């Protein structure tokens, strides 16, 4: 009975392993462009785009199949004559602002830019108030 229960628990723990991707990693050099200038343009763009699966790597550095697909899209669109900014705009429209390492200020991203400034202003106000209080206390004592 205990062995059967132990086997069931082990099987439940092993289930997430079965859910892993079965696709091989997408190599970086796969299907590079023949024109070195266009490949450099594509590589520069790929380093500014985030892998949605890895989330801590650019699509240029990621081995995830999704990153391989995104690299292919970038290269094929560069080959077709699209500008890097048009490709970035298309990827942002398709995957959201999170795909870009260089987000622009928009209705959904303005808090990312405003909150740090607001926090710095609050800290500065608190520090000025405390330092002002200390100065007035030392002047009163003298």
C-alpha cells in the first residue's frame, strides 16, 4: 500500500517533466542572411528584443524555439526591405510592449517611467525634511 502511494506521488512529481518542449533548440546561425549589412542590422535588432519564453535573454541569445521563430521573422522581414523600427512595431503589436528591451512611453508603460521619478522625489522630500529638522534642533541647542 505504501509503495503504491509512493509510486503515485513520484508519478505526480514527474508529470511536469513530460510537459517540457520536445523541439530541439533553435540555433542562432540558422538561416543567416547572405548580405553582411542586412545580417548586422537583423542581429542588432534581435539583441533589443526579449525572448518571451526565457524572459531574461534576448532572442539573439535564446535557444527557445519561439526565439528561433522570432529570429526567422526578423530576418525575413529585413530581407524583404522592412526597417528595424517597423519590425519592432510589428512585434510589439503582436506580442505586447514586454517584447522590447527599450520600451516607449505609452498609455500602458508610463508607470514604468513615472514611478521611479516619484519615488526619488518622495525620498528627497523625506531626507530634506529630516535634515532640516536636525539643523533647526542643533541651532536651537546652540
